[in-house]
């Protein structure tokens, strides 16, 4: 159903695809070595009607002396992540 919805949006980059955010989050928890991580600070907007709850990511350059409060993934070994997801589904 989701792929059909994306196809109906008539956006070429979405045709025949299905973003796997939830499985990828689990892969990150189980196999963080499959990701490239960057230190960052996150800010959540608490005001405004359209921006309330919006998250701004400030990737740390290390030059300002501030300590990163979290890490964000900037790249993934897609083949490795896919193997883990497919293997896990096959093991069910």
C-alpha cells in the first residue's frame, strides 16, 4: 500500500521504492559499525505554528570547543544493512 501511495505522488525518485526508516533504526542499534557517525547538537523548536517540534541538526566541526550531545548517522553500508534485514526476516 505504501509503495502504491508513493507511486501515486508522481515523484520519480519515489517510484517503486519504500523508505525503511524503522528497520534502519534497528540496524543502527544492532550494528552501529555499519554507519558513519558525526557528533552533533540537536535543537527542537518549541514555538511557532508550523515549526513547532522541528529538529535542527548542527553537525560539530570541533572548532568551537563545544561537546557534541549526540551522534547522527551520515552514511550507511547499504548492502550490509540490507543483508541484516533480509537475514532477520528470513529467520522469522
